[in-house]
C-alpha cells in the first residue's frame, strides 16, 4: 500500500516537473532568437487598418503554411499562398466602403528580417519581425495541443526561416526524398507546396518539379 502510494505521488510530481522543464526549454530557444537575423522562406502578409494590423502568416504543426485574416467584421480571406492572399485581400478592401484606410503589406520570401519579439503561448508562438525598413510583421507557429517540445518549435521555425541565403536557392545541400517519408518530413525538406490535396487516405503535394503522393500519411509515389 505504501509502495503504491509513493509511486503514485512520484508520478504526480514528475509529470508537472517534466512539463515545466519542456516549457522552459521552449522559452529559452525562443529567447535566443530575439535580435537574430534570418531570411524568410515564406511570404509574410499583414492587413493594416491604419492604427492596427492583423498578421496572416501561420505555420501549422503538420508543416503546412496558411494565410488567413479578417479584412473587416464580415469578410475573412484565406489562402495557401501569400501572393494569392494579398491579392484577394486587396480586392476585398477595394469593394468595401469602410476599408478606405486599409492596406495590405507583403514581405516577400527571401527578405532578411530580424526577430524583434517571441511570445510563447499555450497553442502558438508569435514571432514579431522587425524588417530592415522598420515595419513590423509577425509569423505564428501553431500547435494542436499544449505542451509542445522545443524540437516541434525548431521544425516549424525551419519552415519559415533560414540563416543562409543559399538555402533559399536549394544550393546549401541536396534534398533527399525517399519512399515512406511522412507528409511533414517532405514539407520540411521541400518547403511549402504549391497545392495540397487531401483525399482521405490519399494526399498529394504538388511542387513545381513534381507531385508527391502519400497513402495513409506515407510517401508511396511521385509523378
């Protein structure tokens, strides 16, 4: 009885301690990013309403990048491409009389930026950028559950940022793709796809060079 009680108490104390250590490690990593310069591997887009703005770039836990934000109280724009989002948002703004002071600002892939702030939240990390021009924007790393690890943060961060400009051209190292890789692993290696098609057990990632076909989450063929 005493042994069982001690074991239960030990488990009860260890689980919160492990969670606290994991959170501390995440915060240390995010703090180390502040003040550092990186090149964007994705577009960053903001819908500006004069005195305030809404950032649209989100990197999700499965490796996908999505842009979404409200243009006004009734209209929300969403797209997989920063360029498409910016174009759709501008069209929405042009059609609304209450958006006469609104604007869409897009920072293109390849731009050098500095991490100004890193806010760690239960289900996301907000990385505020201080672009060389002085304009501020943000990228959000999104997580499905609380208690994400620093490795998860680093994986999503690598989808949106790189230290080397050569990495933008694919010249830093040869990209290795093999059968059986997960959707997340291919996106991490290749970057954001032009199109992602989900067909239940079958998923297709389309890039400019080829299509990657997955069955039950594992790479099974390319075209």
